[in-house]
């Protein structure tokens, strides 16, 4: 019998398991609201672009290596409108989801043994990527108004003392994943000052920036920087649909020209780019308003369910945007264990250790409220509370779960 292991290097780890479908109560990942996928408008846009421009799909990279020009033009408009950021067509690379932006930047900037600075709680996909590459990760705690800048300053100074220049400071400043916080303008400016002082690049991941309903967002870090050291990425996964696999990397040409050679997939899906560009040109901002209204209501439903079934045994901040609630569970609850048991009951949660530098802190968990219906949110949180009570004895006396 053929044994593939004989031909693989040690790094080629298998996938953890075969996929067996979505759980009944799906509170994980970065899914979107399925009812708000603008199907009719996407149908219209698809018909129009395939009839009028479909022939250009006959060429590889038909609008050049940076991506479909009308889409890049829309991204320029969107970034000016939302992130107060000016950029030109040749500073934008359309990528296959912002995950590809992370991979491209990592491939360009990092090699085993390098050091990067990130927020102490950060996107699980960032931890897994950096760990796989053998990178030393320094974590900076996040406060209500973003990264703790004093600790960042100390960290940079300590690294300097041992002759280490971090390859970048990665931040998700606008609706941080998982904490949901927004970095203040003052901190953004201080971060740039520090990056200049220690001469490090900043990698700004703004993939949730379109989903804000609580307050005005500050300008992007890249918009505030005059030293051309900020690499910026964003995504249509959260605003339209993760199934599109469309994101963008924005950087000045000296950086982008070094990243571009690593994009070896002959361009991001052409039809997706064309359809999205046609849709966005006419409907993006109206769609976003509707989406944010709905997400705001779903966030309320999630918080109400947490209060109803967990009472004051859990701590969380009410979301002002995004698709997640970041929750501190009662003492004694191990969310990694809870994850396994709850999954058997059809409830999927993201245990906090996957979103945190502190692998011992098992008390946190992240719940995504974007995909399930209001009814499922309520039922799923109730089920979770029951499972939690059975396994860990908490919540103790919440009448609603009996
Ligand atoms: C902070 C952050 N960056 C990047 C991504 C990747 O998103 P996508 O590749 O779908 O754009 C995610 C997904 O949840 C995320 O949370």
C-alpha cells in the first residue's frame, strides 16, 4: 500500500479531521448573515459583467497583476470614505481574502527566528501562521482604546537592548479581533511615532472596519502616517460574503513591489472581482447600512441571551461593531474543554486560547453572532449554559436554563 508519509517532510502536518458539516448552533469563525447576501443584485451584476466583459477572462491576469481596475478604483473610493485614506491604483493589490494578504506579507518579511509584535489577544489565523513559520511573538495587551502603547514602547526598548528589530507591529485597530475595541486616534498617532523611533513597519489589518454601528471610526493608521511604513489590508468577507474570497493589500510601491512577486496564483478570481466591482459601484454603501443595522440587532440578541442564561457570571463588553462577543467565563471554566463538550450538543464556540498569547488563560471564549438566526442564538446560548452548568457547575442558579 502506498504510504504518503514516506514522501513528506516533518512540517507537512495532516488536517485535524475531515469536515463533517456545520454545527447546528454555529458561533465560530467569521461567517456572515446569509439572509443579507444581496442575491438579486449580485445576479444582476453577474449577468451584466459576464455579457459585457466576460471575454477578458480568456487572458491570465487580464487587468494586470494588481487586480481588476474598476474594483481597485472602488476600493480607493471606499477607503477614502471610511478610513480617510488616500491611495492610488498602483498601491492596491486585490488578494484572495485578507488571509492571502497575511501570507504574502509574512512570506515577504519573515523568516524563521524573526520577531514580530502583535496584540496579546489577536486573530487565531495570525497565531497559527506565525507559529508555523517559527516566529518569536511578543504580545501587547489591548485596552478599551486599543493596544497599550506604554507597554509597546517598553517592548521595543527591550528588544533594542538585545539588538532585535521586530519585522513588524501587527494590529487590528478598528474592531479588534477578538476584543471588539477601536484604537483611539491618539494611540494611532503614538504608535506611528514609536514605529518611526524604532524604525519598524506597521501591519494594519482593517478587515472589520466596515462593520461599525456604535461610533465614528478614527482614520486608519496608514492615513495618519507620513513615513510610508504602513502595510494595510482589508476584506469584503465581512461586508459582503466570505465565500467571495476577495480582499486587498494596500502599500506604497517600494513595499508592494516586494510583496507582489509572492502572489504566484496568476491573479485573484476574475469573475468574482468583476461581479463585486459592478455590485459595489451601485449598492455597496446601502448594503452596508442594512447589514450593520441587522448585525447590531443580532449583537443585542446575543447579549440578551448571555444575560438570560449566564446572568452576571460572565463578563463581556457590548459590541460596537463587528461580529463577535469576547467573553470572560466564570472561574473554573475551561473553554477548551467546554468547546469539545458543547460541540457534541451541536454548539460550536471559539475557545479563548486560540485567540490569545496566554495559553493558560482558558476562561475566555469568542462567540460569533453574524450567521445564526435570532432564534438559534437564543437556543444555542441556552444549550451552552446547560452544558457549562453540567460540566463546571456554573451558572449556578439561573432559572431560565432549567
Ligand atoms: C483579523 C482578521 N484578519 C483576516 C481575516 C481573514 O479574512 P478573509 O481572508 O476572509 O478576508 C480574518 C477572518 O476572520 C480576521 O479576523
